C-alpha cells in the first residue's frame, strides 16, 4: 500500500483519528457560536461624495469655476472608475466612484480617500473667494442597524434634542456601540424680524442695528494688570446670555434718540428655517438617533445591549417623551437566520433520510456521520475567513449538503464491494482509498471550479458573494478529506460483514432492467442522440421565454416611499407633502410604524441600500409592515393613492432589493460637449422609454430650469453712493434670507441671532423693489432705485459624467417586470439614436443594466482561466484527450433542465441562478469523471469495453442517483426564498436532467466516440 494512503493512516492511528473527530466537532460548535450575524454580507463602499458651497453662484458658475477644477484634479486618482457631479445654485456634489475590480478594498479604499483629500487640498487656493469646503464624506458607507426616534407632541425640538443628547451619551458608553448620530436636530435661532416701515419712521438703518448688536456682544480681550505679585485679567461684561439681553441692546437713531432692539424688531426664538433635515415618526416631529456597531461586533448582540439600556433609560426621560425603535435591522437578521437555520436543519434531515432509505441504516449512519464533521470544519474555516452567518453563507451550506454525501457513499460502497471480494475491513478500506480517492478529488476540484467565477471576477460581486464560493469550496474539500480519512475508520467500526459475491447486489430485477436500458442506449446511439437533440430544442424554446434578472427583491416586510417635488420648490412645500404622506398612512391596517426623512435620505441601515444625497425637495419614508402580504398590498395601494391625491410629487414606492444598489430600474446616460444637443437627444431617449408599455415616471437628471429674479444694477449710481455689488448682495441676503449678526452663548450651546425682514416683506415678490438697501451714511434706499428687476430662469441642475456634461434619463418599472428584459426590448430603438449621435457624444446604459453588464464582463474575463484549470485537472486525472473532451461535452447537459424548469415555474434567470448553472456544469463533470474512471478500471480488470461501459454505469448508478436525489431534495427548503429560489429551481431541474443523461447519454456518447461495439475491439483508451 502507498505510504500516502490516508485511509490506512487513519486506521493505524485510531486514538489520533478519534481525537481529530472530537476536535472537529468541538471546534465547529465553538466557531459556530462565535460567528458574526448579518442578513446579507457587508461589502466595502467604493464611493465617496464631496460637497462644496458657493453662495450666490448659479449652477453653471459653480460647475465651471469649482466643479470642473476639482474633477480635473481628481481624474488621475488611482483605481478611479467615474466622477459624477451635480451642480445646483449655490452648491455642488461630486461623486468619486472607484473601480469594482479593486482588490483588497478594505485596505486600499481608505488610502485612496486620503489621496483624494490631498489632491483637492492642493487646489483649494485656486477656487474662487467665498467657496465653502470642499467637505468629504468618507464615512458614506457606514451602517446604522438601529435607529430610534425621540418624540413627544408637547415638546419642542430643543427639548427633544436635550433628551436625545442624554441618550446618546449613555449609548456611547456601551463597548459594542461605535457611533451615535443625531438626525433631524434643529439648530436654535433668535430671529430679529424688521419692518421697513418701522425702521423708516424711527430713522434707523439695518446697518446701524447690526453694528449695535455685534458691538455689544463681542468677545474681546481687554488686557490685564500685572504687578510684582499678581496678574489680573480684565473681562468685558454684557455678552448675551438670553433673548432679553438682545432685546435691551441700545441703538442710536439718526435724530439722536436712543432706542432698543426691542423697539425696532419683532424678536422671536425659533429654529433654523428652512431646515436642512426633518424627521417625523408616525406623523410626529422627532429627533433621531442612528446607532452604528463597533468593528468585530455582532448585530444581534448590539440590539440586545442597546434595547436593554434604552429600556432602563426610558424611565429617565421626561414624562411624555417616547423613544421609538423605527429601524431594527438586527431583528431582520434574527428572523432571517432563524429561518435559514431551520432550512439548514430540514435539508440535513432530508439528506439523512435519503441516505438511510437508499443505503440501509448502518451504511446510512456511516455516511450521516460525515455531516457534523464537515459542518464543524466548515464553521471553523468560516471563522478564519471572516465569513458571517448570513443568507449567502447559509444558503451555500444548504446547496453543498447534497454534494457532501457523494464521496462518503463512494467510499462505503467500494468498501462493501472489496469485502465481498474477500478482503477484510482494513484492506477493503485501504483499497477503496486507492481506487477512488484521486477521481473523487479531481471531481471535487472540478465542482469547485464551477463556483470559481465568484472568487476570480474583478467586481464588487466577489466581495458580496464570496461566502457562496468560500463555504462551498471549503465544504467540498473537507468532505473529500473526511471521506478518505474518517469515513473508512467509521465504516471499519460499523459496517457488518459482507456475505455473498460482490456482483449479487447488481443482479436484482431493478438492476437487470437498468442494465438492459443502458445496453439498448449504447447499442442504438441514434435514438439517444435524437432524444437529446429534442431536449436541446425544447430548452432553446424555453430559454427565449425565460426572463433575465440581476438581483431579486427582498422578502423584508418593509417599503421605501421616495417623493420628489419639482426643482425650485420650497422646503415648506416639502414639509407639507410629508404631512400628506402621514395622513395616507395613519390608520392603515398592517402598518407597524413609519418614519419620514425630509430633505435627506434614511440612514444606511444595511450596506446594499441606495442613499440619495440631501436635497430640499426629497422625502424618504421608511415603512415597516407586519408581513410580506401586507407589504405587497400596501405597495400597490400607496402607488394608486399617491398618484391620485399627491399629483404635485413624483413618487416611487419600492421594496428593498438584494445586491448592489442602483438609483433606478432603468437608466440611460447621454454625454457630450453641447447642452442643447444633449437635450435634443435626451428627449428622443425619453420618448423611446416613455413609449414602452411597462415604464412609468420617466424623468431627467437635469430637472428643468428654475425661476429667478435678475437684478440689473445701476453701477454708476452704486458707485456714487459708495455701494458695491458685494455689499448690496450681502445686505439683500441678510434681509431676505436672514444672516447671523451675533451669537447668544448658553453653556456649550451657541445660538445664532439672525436679522431679517418680517415674513410678509421677505416672502412677497411684489414687495421686492421696496426692500431697503443700507447705505454707507446710515440711510437706505429702496432696491428698485438701484437696480432693474426682471424675472428670469436658469439651470436648476447641471450634471457631469467623467467631466463631460451628461443627462441621465430614468424610468421606473412594476415590481414584476425585469429591467434587463426592458433594456433588451429598448435596445434596437436606442441603437438607432446612438448611430445618429455626432462625434463626441455617447449614449450608454446605466443603473441595473450597467451593473449587470459589468458583472457579466468580469465573469466572462475569467472563464478562460477556469476552463484551462478544468481541462488541466481532467488531463491530469484521465491523461487522454478524447476522454477529457467527453467529460467537457457533458458539462452543458444540465442547462436543458435549468431552462425548462425556470420556464415552467415562471421564474427569471438571475445572476444567482446563472452562478448555479456554472456550478451545475462542474457537478455534472464530476459525475462523468468518476464514471469514466470506473470504466477504465473495469477494462483494466479484464472486461470488454462494451461490458465495461454498461457495468460501470450500473455500479455508479446508485451513488449518482443518491447524490442527485440528496442534492435535489436538500434544495427544497430554498424554493420559497426570493434570493435562492430561482437558483434552487434551476439546480433541481438541471440536476434531474443531468443525472438521467449521465446514466444514459454519457455511456452512449462514450461508446459512439470510441466506437465501442458489442464484441471486443481495439484496446481501450487508457
């Protein structure tokens, strides 16, 4: 016996073998309870938004003077995929997107963000005066699994913030909490509302009022007295500590009288308006707490600790203040894991029943014992590879379960055969290893290679789906090792003595009929080839009917309602819209809770969630329903009611998707140098998309012009009055928008004191010519005497893609329509537009279509490597080109069952199902390799090639069918899962057809290719 015989090695060292078995079981249990828990895998965000402000600038000015300079500097950033910018009046956002092919993103991405900061910092001095920023959000990908809303109808925002601040400080004491971010906290303001009539009557200019307030509240050093013994500092009194202090400030009038601020202005305490962000919980104004977890933590433990602490802290809140948990991702994780662990247990039970039913209780027990050993080793490897318990990894375990029994069955059956031939248990185990270990290892490696596109594809999919490849690869390798090391030992201890000739088991009526069927196929290959050709034709018909999909929608009982008002709408209009949404949801059956974020998006409660940038006209409403049927009913009801009752808003009611997020179902991008030309072609693209019967909400990224008032200044008069355009703009900004003139200091809080006109005077367009403009001598003139006012329009949004002007055209689809299918249906008409584009213009697909194409390209790029690896493995095992080609020819057999099954089940062929198809090819080749190797062994044992083909097929029938049955039935628990369901259907149908064809068509193909006849012929290929 070879010294590398692992079965013999284990049998000669029983104490060490038992120790290793116990180590795997104990280590697996410890590792299992130490694994992290998530719903879906976390992956590294490869995008960072940069925000910059330039008050007073139009969208075009900030685009040309600020954004273009930043983009030009960043275009040589390492691993840069794209720069996408959005310029609006007074502000701009720039997205820095890194390549999805970036390797080791957890290490490299922070370094790249540091380089981005440095590059922009190098050109900071070249930006125009008055530019604020740029501000970098390199924590954009941070996840906040828990969000609380602090609310109470009788309390102000300031009081709610005080309560939230206290809770935040207490939460940060928990070791498992990393950050707690306040949401919707409104900065306090003291407003001085001026009436121009009153100022005129009392002969006080806004400038004098401003100087008086600022002068009385200055934080100014007053020097110190120092002598031989002491040093005494002088402190100026009079700093503002309350609103009354502001009210009593003296202001000199032009006629010499001394007035107070209270005589000149209506003083009110309030909050910043317009607000940057508001939060409403179940229709109540609220302040939120978004909680992130410390690195290495477990979200289930995070929820346990946070909820326990909040339960104790609730008693310390002011009576009437409530802390409501409005986003509870750990609860979703717990529900998902409980469901999947149950499915895993059911799958294990199914496989064990199949083993016992087909092998007998002793042989079945030997095979069944491999399961806890393989699972234990796999859990330990998951701990080392930092793979959490989540939907992907647990699904991978369920998929691999059916494959794990094959190696053990082969070993057990071979031992039984050798024992019937007269060998004792020891030598039967050793012989089983010698005859089967290498073919099984080759088959295992070929099966693993079928999953390798996930590991090798240079895309974010590799990080997102690595759990599938990692778990299955480890499970299959460990399964082989357990089968050749531990299964022989267990069989040595547990198998009964074998009585009778070794061929008797294959001489039953069932096997005689099977033998006759295989012989008929081998002797009449034309019938079998015609049957396969008919099945291929049926699959081709089915394939044209099967929809294409990227990632499916989740089964979470949550909805996200997104609404947009037209560009240029006021924040007040957006807040009113939020209250209208509250009214739609109040009293709705099945709604557990809802939270609206006005002016911004929801916090990132899980990684693969698309986050909108802050905008004054956007609302995101996150709704938690009681169950999935309620979610689906409410989704359709809300779409209808919003369209009917809120026609002023563009709305989208969505279910959260799995996988990498995209801003819209359908997206096309037109880029080119001239904006007018871009609009022309964008209109044509929009018309094509609008004509499709399934699309809705077709819109542009350039949301149309916004209204403005243009001031044509009388420059000569301004100069004569000693007034500059800058000073005029600052005065108007103060009076109309409000500008801080000083601050009220209260402990660690600073409250801006804001000067502005009364609401009637600052909001009424007709009053604009009468707005008083302060002059240098303390008097004022109406704005209408210094400038000609005329209405105008300007760009509300200007977009760039990789430094080129760009217009994105978006469309929404019903939940049951696949974006990839619609993209394919639009392709012909869009290609016609593409051909008419002038030089320098491009029409490209975006959104889900672009992500899918990128993944397909990445997988296609690695397929030659995988093909070479598979062929090399086959050649090393078979050492015959013809046999290798035969094995490769069996690879696509399962695709017949895949397409027909998905067609009959009316399911799409999504990305996950496509990965299952690739894996199915490896599984099919594995069975073919072992079958072909068995044929070679039988020929070497003296059988004719004709009999060797038939007898090898008969002997391999039970392991092939039992493995297929176990694999197919183990997938049953996944059929109802939205993520794994299509893949489960695809693999079940593919395995069923591939198994039948492996038993009937592969022997026929072997006989036809090598001209095997019923009488002995030339020497076989060995």
